[in-house]
C-alpha cells in the first residue's frame, strides 16, 4: 500500500471507531432517558396507550383515566434488562401519547414459556427502519396488559 493511501485508510479507521463510540454514548444516554421517563410517568401526563400486533392491527386503545393511571404505576416498576438471545413468544407495538402532543414508541414482548413479565425495547420507527435505544422489563406491565387485552396474553 502506498504511504498516502495507507494514511487515508488509518484516518478512515479512526473515524469509524470514533463514530461507533459516539453511537454507544448516545444509545446509553437514551436508555437512561427512557428509564427516567417510565419511572416519572403519571396518569395525568398520558392521554392514550395504543397496543398493536406486530402487523399493525390495533388490539386496544386505552384512554380511560383510571387505566392510564394504572399503566403509569406499572411503568414506574420497570427495571433494566439486557437480552441474551431471548425466545419471545409474542410481540406487541405500543404507542404512548402524552398531554403535550408527543409520543414514545415501544416493543413489548412475552417470553416463551411465559414468565408473566413484559420485556420492553425502547424504539423509534422510521418507515421500515427500527432504531433500538435500550431495554427494560416489568411484571406489573404484564398484569396491566392482561387486563386490557386478556385474549392475547397467556
């Protein structure tokens, strides 16, 4: 390899490593932001929770104040989780709408066999592309979902 080309390759390699580190720092920040959001939720700052099949068909749209308060209380119990090639049995897409007009998107999973826990991915969907920002789990969210869509949970 000629010296100028070799130097260019080294610069590209260093730039790639820097971008990878920057992505990891951004992702870690977003994980903590999502966890903070879940732990600070109150029923009064949520307007609606929409639960869909992975295909997009709506299973439930919840806007009753009592149910939103119960969702917030369940979300407050979420704890960090690091998946290691889990065997998920069912996937739900969940949209959480806030009083300020914004929303957050999540993927909720149930493990196979069911352990009465919801496993959550913090996501953003951009058309056909999904960006992942972290994970958590909660047994209280499983109980809440079971009340909202009982026929879709074990």
